[in-house]
C-alpha cells in the first residue's frame, strides 16, 4: 500500500495493523520539515551546560565508530561542552572501523572509556541472538547502553547524547518532534521487537546470572538521574549531510555493496553483511532501502540505487570462522537452512551499484574517498 | 494525587492519537511492551482506551486480544477500561479478572442512565464505574462530547446530578494539540464537579501540568504517551 503523499509504502517494520493509517514516515518527514526548531537545540545545550559535574564532563557520548559520532562530538565541542566518549568493543570492527574510533578520540582530544566484554561469553550471546531473534548486534547494543549509563553514573553525569532517533527518522514510527528518550521501553520495543532481555536469554543462552548483568538496561534508580537524549529530536536532522562533516576530520568511509551511504556504519564488518541479510529475512527490508527512502523524502532525489549482495556469503563465512570460531560444517548448515533462500532472493532482486548513476554532487565526496577494508573482524587494535 | 498513564489500543498494539480518527493514529509498539514499561515506571494506575473504531473492525476479537495482552503482561497496577465499551463486554473482562473498573461516556447522555449505573454499582461495587467526560474547547465555548451520537453537548444542559453519583469523573480533554496550557475549564465547571473526584486526562504531558493539577487537589492525572518516552518520569 503506497502513501499518496510520499509515494512510498509503509515501512516494513510497522505491523500490518497500521496499514490503513496515514503514512507515518511521510508525516514524520513533514513534521521535521515544517517544525520550527529555532532555539530548541540551544535550549538543550544550555540545560546540559548548566548541569556539569565536578569532573567537568557535561555528557557521555557512546561511540559506534561511524560518521555520526564525529558529527555529534563536533557539535557538542563547538558549543563548549566537554563530552566523555564511551566505546564497547563489538569485535566486529575492521581496520577502517578501528582507525575511525582512534582518529575521533585523537582529533577531538576527548577523554574516553573503552570496554572489552568477555569474548567467550559475548560470543555465546551473539550466536544465541542469531539463532533466536536473528540479530547479531543486540548484545553489543545492550552492552553499549549499559556501559554508557555506568560511566555516566560513576562520573555523576546527567546526560547521554545520541545522534539519530532511528524509529522517528527512518520509519516515522514517532513524530519527528516527539522528543523521545532512551528508556527500557525503547530498548524492548525497538531493539528486541517487543520481547524482554530476560525472555531472550532464558530461551537457551548459556549465560550465568553474573554474565547477564552487563547486558541489562539500567534500573530505575539510574535512569531517574540520567537522561538519554537524541539530537535529531531537537534540530532539522539530515544524516547524510551531517555525516559528511566527518570527512573533514580524517574519517574513512567504506565501500559497500548494500547501500550507497558509505558513511553510516562504516568500519563494521557485519552491518551490511550478515546483519543486513537477517534483517531482509525478517522484515523484507535492508538498510540500503532505508537510505533510499531518506534520499527521496528529505532530498527529493531519485533513489533508485539498487544494491548487490555478492560479498555477503564470503563475509558471513568469515564471521563464522573468525568470530564464532565455528566449523565449516556449522557454517554450511546455517547457510543451507537459514540464509540460502534469502540470498538467492536478494540476488534476484538486485542490480549492481552502478558508479555511473547520477548521485547528488554533495554526496559524491563520500563515494570518492571510500576505501575497502584490508582485514575484517579485528578483535582488538591499538590506536594512534 | 495519583499519577496514572493512558494508552490507546486495538488490543494488540498501542497508538498515539492525533485526533478523533483512526487514520490519525501513530503506532507505538506492542501493548504488552507498553504495559510493562508503565508497571516498571511505578505509575499508580493505567487507563486503557479501546476506541469504537477498533471494536467495529475486529468485533469482539479486539477485547479478547486485549484480555490476552493484559494477562500476558502480568500487570500489577489497577486498570480502567475506557472507550465506548458496552456493559456485556466489560462484564466479560471483569469476570476474567483483567481490569478493575470501566469508564463510560455514552451512558452519560442516555435515558435511564441512573438506573443502569445503580445496577452496575450494586453488582460490581461503587468504585467499579467512572464517568468519562470528553471535553473540547470549540469556538471559545467548552463542550462535552457524546461518543455514541458523535455530537457536542452544551455543558449547561448536562445532568450533573447523575455525574455526582459516579465514584470519580475522568475529564478527558481533546484537541489540545500538545499539552494543557491553562486550566480555564475549571473556572467554568468547578462548582458542578467536586475536585477530589476529578481525573485529569488528555494533554497531560509535562511536569508543569502535573504540579498545576496538584494545586487543584484533583484525584488523579493520566499522563499521555509522553509517559513512555521517558523513564525518569516517575521521579516526578
């Protein structure tokens, strides 16, 4: 069912029960375009500034290593705020991802806290979430929330700052100006498709009570004192343009086959590979489609930039071998029974990303500077 | 003053409302997740509205889905069911131990309402049934909305003696376009309704509104969707 306004179908993440409602994505885009954001961001920044702690940190910024981190940290520093950045090692980064993390910390000269989870337990949880909910990145997202809150609590910092409020921006699930905050409800609804972490873990993960504690969303006593804010709720958010700023600071975009957006999640070995494939299997929608919707809706540009999925099998094999340390037969079983049909469907529906396609000029810089990773799934790498 | 939360649902999903039409709803996630979040945030009570347009689409199935969602969420808070509900369906739900009380609107505008009210109170107890006054400022005049006839009613022509028989009265403001800015309505109807019976709902989405409501000594306020956006809300 297509929306009369934006010409796009309802986002596949939304349930079928919503199909006769107004197109929420279209509404969200209009709200973002129409809303007068004047002074809103400044108001939030002043609020954060007035709440500095004794250590001088105004807020925590959790990093993923992608271009948005650069934009957020740059914006905060330009407004005379002193953020402390946190990073949880997902063990999924390639050489580009590690470069981008280290380069951010060095370039902006910010204090950082880095957490490397126990690899064997983390690996068990990742393999469990792939089996049960087809989401290999859930464990790292939960770890990242927890670590950011713990860092904020230990340093008496009242704010955690994120960039994009994804459900409002990509799917229109919420009004663009709803001023959503990170909460337990948020994580259960958006990261776990309505389940709780307890339900996911208790469905067969070999994790002890102690192991699980690192992944739990902080309890009410903590979230009462610390607010997780999304900057995209306080300004006209244009993630493609915002992310280009990172190129001025030595950020490396990564060539992708699953999207034309080489800036978002650049440096993550799994994001546009197994992770995207499982998303297509579950919802029939890859991240590349989301980026195309953004280009159509916010930039009024033709977004018929189709994707090819040629490297996915190779990368997935590497994930099984290098990260999961699985046997070849294990991979083959998973490929035959879980991935094969989806990959074939993707290949059937996709066309190669054609460089001759007419990308907007302002986007071309990110395509020209894009590099190919020399090594995938690097567990740890020393910085600059 | 009690602080509750209000959810709009089709029995399975929760929605954010932007007007009185189904197509103006925005999806907020599964009802179970939302209920869990409200329990976690330690609200005093929850009002669940199941609008007529959902019931007429899915028939009694919406109620069955709602019952299952509530049961599976292990909600430990008192639940009020609102939204054009009929006695039979509410009795069904009450008998299955899912909700504590119902909130009625159409009945307030019908003949023989007092007898029906007394019958329900006799059967389920006086606290079982609350009145749901839907209030809107239309062309500078405050009016009550009758859901069954889809008509606005002048507040001077309303039967306040009937209203007085209810345990509590939910004053649900519609068309707020955000949060309640002023409490002008209270100047108009304060002599007709006891403040300590009033549950304020609709457009209650920030601390300022809550503290203002507290000054009037209302029985409760029902936070709208903002309740879910922020887990620090219960600190208020």
